[in-house]
C-alpha cells in the first residue's frame, strides 16, 4: 500500500492491539483501532484489507461490506463455494467492490505467460512448505487450516486460469487432523490435462510447468515471486484501488473466485476429506 500510487494505509486493527501498534509504528500508519468494529466505523477508511485466518474471511468481509467499505480479502476468499457466494451476494447488495487477493495473477510474468499460451496440452503446478509452528492456525480445521485451502488454492486456481473448468476431478490426500498433502489429476473437455500438488510435508517448493503444442515453459516461484523486479502485491493493490476509484469491475471477478472455490469443493469430495 505504501508503494502503490493510489492507496494509503490510514488505520490498522488486531486482536492484539500491541501487535497493531508495532506494525503501525514500523510502517507509519497513523491510527490504531483496538477492535475490528472500531476500524469498520472509521469514516476515514474507504476500503479494508482482510488478512485474517481463513475461517474469519466470510464474517469480517460481510461485516465490512455492511459498513460500507470496499474489501480486498486474502485467498482463499471463503472456506467453500457457499461462503464465496454469500460474500458475493453481500457485495452486490451493498454495492461495494470485493476482490480476492490472489496476488500472483498480477505479476507481469504470469500475465504474459497466460496471454501467450496457445493449445495447452498439460499443466503441472506444485506448492509446498514444511509446517513447523505448533500454534499455527493451519493445523486447525475449525480455523480453515489444511494444505488444500492454504497452498492448494494457488495450484487449482492457476489450472482454471489456463485451462478453464475441468470435466473430471480425481484426488488423493494425506490427512492427519487436517489435510497435509493433496494431489489431483484434472481432465478438461479440450483433451488437456493438469496435475497439482499441495503439501505441508515437504521443503519450500513452487513450480509450474506448461506444455503447449509447440512449446514447453517452466516457471520457478510462480506464486510468491516478489520484487523480481515487479512487486505483485503492489500491482494487486493498485488494480483493486483503481477499480474502486473508477467504480469499475475488479480484474479478479467474483465469478472466478466462485469457480475456484467450487473446484476446491470437488477436490475435497474426490479425495474423501472429512471436512
């Protein structure tokens, strides 16, 4: 936000005010609110970035929309398609902009790759890291934990972005309290196929491979590349703010967000996950 050309952070709130005060001091944010409700009541706040644990996305996004704020909400937008549809309905009802914060889609490298892709035959996407902290919310089902929602959303979203909606979904998962690893095979009506893998049980690893009829591309760090030289977070904030300021549709549509949420629901069902 500080780097963007059209957005300014004016206030921050946290469940632990001391953490908010520390971040405000570090980044020069003028106002610290002791509750989320107080922030949503602040007339100087036009839009809210919701960066809470996954289970809190739906209630606090809807609360912000009801308070008349536009919302940029971290991925995944909701825990399931029902959540995302309810959030989209609230945005429509209150005539406010809502966009899912999939920053990787704003990186010029990824946009160029997507726009140049022709006759894609196969896509592979993987995202893993080792989950170590015992108190991390990602361990807890009730907080929206698990590899599918945390990193699998990237791999499935990029498959939809390049190939559309899959005709069939096959999946397996390793579940220990939460889904620790999820692998999928997706088949598309065009004859193309995709495989994805998301895991908390392996070293940091990100890759995307794209096989077209006449070319093969491999992209390292497709989902979190930062300042290389572009900053996709800055570009995402600018795109969101531009849509708010111009009262135009955001570049990441809510229909697209619903589509990825539905695909995650299909993967969850195919893998036999218990939540």
